[in-house]
C-alpha cells in the first residue's frame, strides 16, 4: 500500500487519467445541464446532482466489468458490408438518441409554444423522465471513458484502484462545476443553443463511429473551441456595454432657480379729509 502511494508513476497515471476523464465527461455535463434546465431551480440542481452521481456509479460499476466492456469489440451483427460489435450498437443507439433530444430541444426553444418549452410544471413526473434519459446517456458517455482508463492502466499494478480513484475524483470535480455550468447556460440562451448544436455534432460522431468511420476528435473539438471563444467574446462585449450604460451619469436637469420674491410691507397712510375753504 505504501509503495502504491509513493510510486511517481502511479500519481502521474492517476493525474493524467483524471484530467482525461474530466475532458471526456464534458459532453455528459452539457447534456445533463440542457435536460435539467427544463426543471425549476431546486429541482434542476437536484437533477444535476443525481445525474452526475449516477454517472460516477455507472463508471465505477463498468470498471469492475472492464473485461466485459473490452469484449464488446467482437462482432455480433452483420448487415451487408457492415459488421457491428456490441460497442458499435451502443454508440449508434446513443448517438441517434442524442441527436433526437438535441434537435427536439432546439425546436422547442425556437418554435415551441409558450409553456411547452418548459415542462417544469409537471413536477415529479418530468423529474423522473429526465433522470431516466440521463441514466441512458450516462452509459453511452461512460464507454469511451472506461476504454481510455483501461488502455492507460493496462499492465500496471493496482490498475483497478487507479481507475476508480481517477473516476471518483473527476466525478466530484464535475459535480462542483455542474451548478456553475447550469447557471451560466440558463443565463445565456445563446450558449444553450450553441451547446445543443455541439450535442448534435457529438451524436453524429457517435453514429459515424458505430458504423466504423471514426472521426478525428480534433475536427470536432477544434470548431467547438473556436465557437466557444467567439461566444465568450460576444458575452464579454455585451457585459461591457451593459456596465457602460449603467455607469454613465444621469443628465442633470437644470431648472431655473425659484427665488422667493421679497415683498415690502405696504404702509398705509391715514386718510386725510380734504376741507373745502370757507367763504
């Protein structure tokens, strides 16, 4: 145990894997944030917490079944020239579901009737439905993270412990970031639309990967990063204009000073009777 804690290679692998798990989990955070934004304030935060906690539990459980996850690469279905493994089918199903949910959210935000775009009034039923959708996508998003973890730690002693610690640390970091991301996306509708467009792109890449046409991640995350930078500049400029409008001094309304007129007291002289001269 002491050798495990003092081995620099263990700490390096754990740190690198934790960072990779956080990066791979960004998609999951965005999806959970978008779905939870349809709920009222406290219920939204609860959905984010439950969703990310479920993602952590899902990844830990899948780590124990890492051997089974690796075996998913064996072909189990053939359609013409296409051969599909269990992993391919999961990626295709998850990608289609992600595209459907993202396009539906975009439609509701653009053309949805008032009151339909936010099903928060449904309360517990909407909460349960959203949690169910989050759990389904947790499995899809966890596959790449698990395969990455297994690939990085293969052949290392205590590899399972390293993977579990990295997954738990990354999940806790995402839990702390989820509220900030959720508030930010809710406050800026343009960011929400941008995130939904990202999810459509990610869903398409999952489907393509399931069909054996793997897309280089640089072609996906590069444009995403550029769009995020442009949107950040727009938000910064908007906030600056907003501050300038509120910090400008109000025009002073100069009015003529009203000087009270000082009236002199009128002194009345006693009336004098004019006497006619006596003849």
